[in-house]
């Protein structure tokens, strides 16, 4: 019976060691899962930051393009105004010349 008790004690010890190993493996897996979850959350946060940065850059580029377009329109208006003023001055000069010709006759 003594050997039966020793065998039973050894068996209980082996079971206890097995349970400890399983608990340690479970804890290790839990830690790895938590680590992966944190890493995934960090990557998702980085992706979100990149997306927001990209949106900000797109808005900046659109605003810059709009500003360039507004400047171009303003320049075209100024050119048209100058052309109109020049045409009016040419027309006035022709009128004066015609009037002078009539007066000189």
C-alpha cells in the first residue's frame, strides 16, 4: 500500500504540474493576445492619423487650387479691363483725328 500511496502522490504531483503548465500556457496566450490587440489598436490609430493627414492635405491642395483659379480669373478680368480701356483710348484718338480732319477742311 505504501507504494500505492507513493504512486498516487506522484500522480497528483504530475497532475498539479500539468495544471500549472496549462495555466502558464493560458496566461502566456492571454498576454500574447493582449499584446496583439494593443499592437492592432496602435496600427489602426496610425492608419486613422494617416487618413486624417491625407484629408487635411487634400483640403489644402483644393484650397490652393481654388486660390490659383481665383488669381487666374482676376488676372483675366484685369487684362480684359486693360484691353477695354485701350480700345476706348484708341477709339477716342480716332474720333479726335477724324474731328481734326473735319475741322482742317
